[in-house]
């Protein structure tokens, strides 16, 4: 049973993801922020990590960088639901920035259960490939 670490400061989002993944047979550890996520990462092993980009205290970008540094072989899926008040202003591409910091994939909230499961399965499939079979980004 694949182990998944979910790091999100929104308890409703975390609980929803946890229930969905558990129903699909995944073993889920839920962390409510970067610090608790790092503690969980140090205490056990995971096959995939889902990390929210915008969280209080340890910011998601900082978390993504640190999670990737501490466990570079574990696929990391960055999640973001950030929306700007004005669509007329130029907006940074936070999901692309997360990829540059080490995220394997990105999901924009709200995402569908199918999108989440597909992304996780893609990460699990890629992680199982021998290094010489993985495609370069």
C-alpha cells in the first residue's frame, strides 16, 4: 500500500484528500503545515508527497525546496488554489516556480478526484522506473 504525505494547512482540504486516497487503498499521513510535514518525513518513508504552496509559518515554496532537498527521490506534487483579485495585473506562475524548486507535478485547486489520482499514479509509475528509463524534463 503506497504511503502518501499530504501537507495542507486547510483542515477541510486535507481531510477530503485523506478520505479520497484512503478509499483508493493509499496509506495517508496528514500534516497541517511544513514543520509537521517535515517531522513526518523524518519519522517514516513515503512514495509521494502532496504539498500546498501557500501555508502560514513555513511557506509552501520553502517547504517544497526543503522537502525536495531532504527526499529528492520522492515525487512531490505541489498544490495551489491561489487566485488574484485583479485579472488585469500580470500574475506570477506559482506552479511553474514550484516545479523549478523540485516539484514533480502541480495541481491547481480545486482539482477533481480523478485529476488527483491520475497525478499520483503517474508519480508512482515514474518513481518505479529505473533511472536510465526516466525521461529528462
